[in-house]
């Protein structure tokens, strides 16, 4: 997030699309939200925990395409 200036939703979306079983715990997600707030002054992912089902995790990040770009609209 820091080096590539990626939002939390974008960075985690890239990871989840490459490895759908990834599911950071609530404490780590909170740390990532704090980092994003410090870096960009906003939070793009307002969930306390990622969905348990792989399909639901993927759906949360469906606007991230294969090239890692956020689809707008």
C-alpha cells in the first residue's frame, strides 16, 4: 500500500484475486485501515472481517480487474 500508493481495497483485492483463500483476521484488517487512513486520509474498506466463503470474498473485490486496476462504473 505504501510503496505502490494503493488503497486498502485495491491492495487486498489484488491479493484475494490471486489467492482467494486469503482472509486476514480482524486485528490485521484494523491495522491496514489505520495505515490507509494515515496514508490517504480515508478508508476504502469498511468491513470488520472478510466474508468466510471464498465466493463472497471475491465478490467484495469484483471491481478489481486482472491487471490490478479498479474498474470505475
